């Protein structure tokens, strides 16, 4: 299976004559020095990754790390400086204007942090906008838009205007608008950052549900680690335009690539993210175990009652193959090892 | 500057602070150096003045510039029907505008009295709701009651024609300027000059090219009003949320779809506002074009002003104000209107309960508008047609305010004479005469140098060079004395305006009840065409230089109050809160926090005010203020003075450019660093 999106050696440099930066010794300069020497800002530096079909790929970084620029480069809302992008095997940077428009109209849709709704149009016509500009007839596009509103739980709000809705509902409209064109790929640019924490959690649940229902490929930009860990199949951590680490939530928490990532994940309760694989040990010679083994993919937290109640160590299996054992001695450090959240 | 060249990024906090800290020290050193420079400059100016001052000889009536302009006029008169420039250019332009005016005139007159009143009501009803419709019908009926029906319709014809042209020309240019940066860059200085040109200065060149009468009036009005159309349209398009445009782009919109489905609809309220401003400016100008023989209410005012008959002018002034209010209400109503939403509306967030009540009421109105809009439009159309066909004439009983107003003016003259004379004499003798004496006895070259020096300090080298060139140009036109007299009047007026404007603005920003009371007054004042302001000034102070000062003051202080109030209120609430919690008294808050932070607004107010004051002071030439304004008026009425009049027009423009450039640096002042 080929990847849905592949990005290779992508650069985006803002400023005067950006092309002179890539591939020269300037490219290796730290951000501040590059800026002082050339007036250029390297927002995305030599980024490569691949997103598989149906995957939720999260790009995480602090503000200014280049993540929003990166996601805009994927459909050339921002023109990349160099590198290759391909979607469904087709080179995006080689597309002419018409082909690019087709890509945006049919295959890749985007959800924005500040919604970007049209205030002069009703909710229904906002959702139908993408279909309208494709030239779809009024009845058909309204029918499809209505279905999308049902999908995101906004039945009965068709004829309201965006300003009459709460932020969370507006973002649902943005989501419905993106889904309406039935794209293979959905790009989310910090879609929930402008929302209240409670609404944000609802929306995250909503995205997980929709992902399960419609099975799109998702690229999700966020600065919120918890959000990244909740949603992401894999996470790319960006700093100053560089990819620091790409991996599963487990990889990030269990084996951070450097101090930066380690610092990031310091407060994450390890037992919520890591699986038994990270705490199991090799069985001792002739050690007897509990009858019932646990799969290696079990999250530590879920295994706590079993392991604590067991008199003997519990065997960990990958499929049918035993790979190790865990006991309370291995479990407890993982439960308390993360950084204290409330000062003593 | 490199910071603005690249998109903003977030630096770690410490670094930003460090940079600011480094920058602060040299800046402070620069400040003391600036102070020294100012002192040196002022000392040098005073010294040079004392050393080189002249007797202030009166302007010649036969300067080279006047002769040149007279020659130009003679050439134009001789070649108007033979030169290809006129044959294929200006004459066709005149013909085209004449056709437009005739068509509009035929339309409005064709409706007849009852038909036009009904049509005004219908337009207001459809665009702005029934309240405004009542205002419109009442207003148009008032034209009949005042016995000024024909004049009002003539004014309306000219205004409508000019606004049609301004919208047809201005909106596309505004859209283009918003989308194409170099168009905007080229347009900006052109529009700047067009906007600082006092209304008066347009007229003479218009008569030269288009003769007198309606076409010249419409074209002058168009030139006066179209910058507002272009500017506000450009602003509206530029203000469209970039996120929304990006979202629409991400869905694959073509650039045409972006324009017609996103940018134009989202900018619609602002574009309607542009039309509103265009109408108000056009109306104000159309009245003044009576000076070049355009028909309408302006004629009545000018005739009355010439005879210092305040009462007779009052009726026409009232009609103009009524027309301004009606047109303003209709267009602002249209701007507020949103696309009709259907009746069903519930806000599920309980937290917004209060808001919901208000929103619900508004929605119901919208809903009613949406469902019935077409029915209402059709119904009113029928009414209009029926009334237009019925032979109802404008023979209403006439009410004139001429007699009571003249009696009131007489009473004021009789009883307040001592008071008004005292104010007049104090300002004239205490402020105006000394300043005028100094300015007129300054040799022109010294004035140019001083402008260059102070201009560089206040607004930078480029603006200073332009201002100095303008000053030299005034000298070259041979109207030095008159220009300096006008300048003295302008300076005195702006000082008074700023003093009163700041006090009222501060009060308005600090006391909501005062602001609420002041707002309708300011609104009304800004709707009124400039011409009207001459009337109360004339009633109180007779024909004199001081009348122009009063009129200029009354004309310019509303925007000054507005800008000061805005500037103070825009001081972030968090900063005010912090100062209050640190224990500031209200006085300390004002002087140490609010006024310094509102500096940008205050300086902008000064810049705006000075240009408005100039326009009005020049207009004061009609009521005895003399100097440049009088020269222009005389140029219209006496053929042999044409050259001087035209030169005076140019001198006014140059004076406007000079004053604007000198204070232009104020625009960019952003409060304290």
C-alpha cells in the first residue's frame, strides 16, 4: 500500500530571495542567525514524512514552530520553497492551477482555527459552498449539505447564520463544510484551539467518531499535547521548523528523541499512554505466572487491577507468543514516575 | 524594518525584551538631541524674522501668474470649438454628463410631486424599514411646504447624477486597488491630494474646461466625492477576513468566485457605507457648485448670503439639512440591513440568554423583511405609479422661517451685540491680528525655509520638501499676502478647535452620559453640508473674518471631538485597570496614562481638523473673510478677475497640501513607544 501523503525534504523560507537558502550552508544556520544574516525566516526546514491511508497524523509544536505553514504547503495555500509533496502518488508541486483547484475541490479539505465561515450565508449555504463552486445544482448540494449537518449533529440549524452559533457549533459547520465535498484527506489547522476546554473535548470525541465512521485520512495540527496524544495514530513534533521526532504516542512518551520532547511529555501520566511492552521484564528461570496472560498492547492503567490483585507475576503475550512478564514491582514506578502535577 | 518584511514569529520572551531594552537608550539620547534641534530652529526662526521682516506690501492685481491664467482662459475660449482636445475630449465628456443629468432630471420630474414623495418613501421602506420611510416622506413633503420644491429636486438631480458616476467609477477602482498593490500605491497620493483640496478650489478649473452649469457642477462633485468611494471600498475589500478567503481558496474557488461569492458579499456593508459617504460629500459639494451656476438650493443660499439675509438662507439651509438627513438615514439603514434570515432561530447556549432576546427581536425584523420584502416593494411600486399619474401639484401652503429667523437675528444683534462684539474683538485683536502681522511681514523665502525646517522635524524630509515646494508655489502665484492672511485665520481656528475639541472629547470619553448626549449633535453636525455652517456664524457675528473662524470651528470640531473620544476610549481597558489598581487619581489617569496613550488619536484629529478648517475658512470668503476665498469668488463673478481667481484656487490647494504635509507625520504617530 502506498502512502496517501508523502512529503520529502520540504522547505518553506519566508523573506527576500528565499531560494538562495536551501541547499547552501545558510540552510544549516540556526533560525535567529539566518534571520540576522539574510532577513529570511525558515518556517519549515527539510521536513519529510508519510501519512498512510486512514491514519490520523498529528503535527504538534508550539506557536511559531512552522506547523501551520507546513499544513498549508500541502495544498500550496502557501507555496513551498523546495521539496516534494505527493498526494495519492501525484506530485502536488507539479500541478497547474486547474489541477490544483481540482485537488482542493475534490480530494483535500481543510478545517481552520478561526472557522473561516461566510457571515452572509446561512449555515446550509456555508456547508454547500464547496459544492456550489464545483457547479453542483442547488437541490443536490442542499441535500448533501443537509446530510453533513446531520452527521455533525447540527440538525435544525440549517437556516441560521454563523454569528448566531456558538464557537463549537461554528466549528462543526466548518467540519461539515470540509466533509461535504467527500475528500480523501482532511487537514485540520488547530481546529479546536479557539474553543472552551469542555467544548474542545466534545469536538475531539466528535472527530474520533467521524474518523471511525467515514474513515478519512486526517492530518491534524495542534499545540496541545493532550489533544495530540488523544487523537494521533502517529505524531510529528516540530520545533523551529525542524521535525524533532515522529512516532506513536507511546514512542514519544516512552522514548523521547531528545530533551525537548522529553520536556514536553514530562507531565504526561505514563501509565495512561504506555503499554505493558514498556514495563515488562524477562521471566526468571522457572518462574511461575498467572494463568491468564495480558496482551502486550494493553495500556498500563487498564492492567493495574489485574496485576495488583495477582499473587504471581502476569505473563505478557504478543499474539500467542510470550514476550515477558510484569508484576507490581514493575508497575508502581510507571504509575508514579511522571512529574508531580500539584506541588506538595 | 526587517521585522515587517518577514512574517511575524514568536521569539522567546527574553529576547524580545532584551532587544527593546537595547533600543531604548539611543532613542532617549535622540530625544534630547531633538529637543535641542527644536530650540535652535525656533531661535533661528525668530532671529531671521526680526532681521528680515518686510513691510508686508499688498499683492499686486497684475501678477505674472494672473496674466498667464487669463491668457490660458482666452486661448481656451477661442479654441473651445476647434482644438481636438476639446472637440473630441472635454466637450464629449460634457455632453455625456449633460445627457445623464437630463435623464435623471426627466426621471425625477416625470414622477411629479406626489410620485417623487411616494418614491422616496418606497425606496426608504425597501432599503431601511418603515421608520425611515416616514422620515423620507416627511422630509420630501417639507421641501414643498418650504416652497423650495423645484430647487430641492434640482439639487437632488445633481447629487444623484454625481453619485451614480462616483459609484460606477469608484467601486471597481476601489476593488482593483484592494487587490493590486501597485494600483493602490499609485492611487494613494492622488487621492490624498484630491481629499485635501478644499471644495472651492475645484470650481475655477472646472469652468475653464466645462463652462458653467450642470455638467461642470456634476464633474466637480464627482471629483470631490469619488475619493471616498474608492477609499472605503478598498478598505472594505481589504478588511475581508483572510481566514475566510483562505478557507474558500482551500475549497478550490477560482479568483472570480472569490470575488463574487466571498469578497464582495462580505464587504457589502462597507461598500454601502462608501455610497453613504459619497452621497453626503456629493450633496455638500452640489450646494457649493451654485457658485458656477448650477441650479438648486445652493443658489438660494448664495443669493441670501450676498445680501446678508440670514432668514432667506435659513429656509434653503433647512431644506439641505433635511435632504442630508433623509439620504443619510436611507443609506445607513441599508448598510445595517443583513440578508434576510428565516423566522426559525434558537440559540442553544443558555449562557447567551440575554443576548438571545435582542438577537431574537432583530431576527424577527429580518424575518419580516425577508418574507414581505418583495410584497412590500410591489405594493409601494403600485402606489408610486398611481401617485405619479394623479395630477397632484406641489402647491402646498407655504411656511417660511425667513421672518422669524430674521427677527431672531435682529434681536441677537440688538441684545447680544456687546457680547458677540467682545468675543469677536478679543479673538481678532488678540490672536488674529498679531499672527497675521507676523505672517504677512515674513519674507516668502524665510517662510519656505521655516516650513522646510519644521516640516523635517515633524513629518520627515520628504513631506517637508513637498510642503516647502507648496509654499514656494504660493509665492510664485503672486498671492503671498492673501495666502498668509488665510493661513493666519486657519491657524487661529485650528487652535480654538483643538482646545475646545480636546476638552469636549475628554469629557465625552470619561462620562458616558455626556457622550450619549453629544452623539446625536455630532451625528447631525457631520451630516450637514459645509455651506450650512456659514448661516449661524453669519447670524451671530455679521460679515467679518471672525465669521469664517466660527464657521470653521463649528465645521471641524465634531470630528475632532470624535477622534479624541475614540483615542481615549481605545486605550486598552487592561492598562487603565492596572493604573487604577496602582492607585491613580482620575486626574493622574488622564494625564499620565490616557492622554499620552491617545497621542496618536489627538494628532490625527489635528491633521483632519486643519484640512477641514481650511476648506471652511476659504468658504468664508463669501461672508466677508476676504483673502483667498474672496479672490476665488470674485474670479467667478468678474471676468477680468478670472486669472486672479484661478491663481487663488491653486494657492488654496497649495496651502492645503502644505498644511497636510506638515502635519502628515501625525498620521503615523502611534502613541508613545
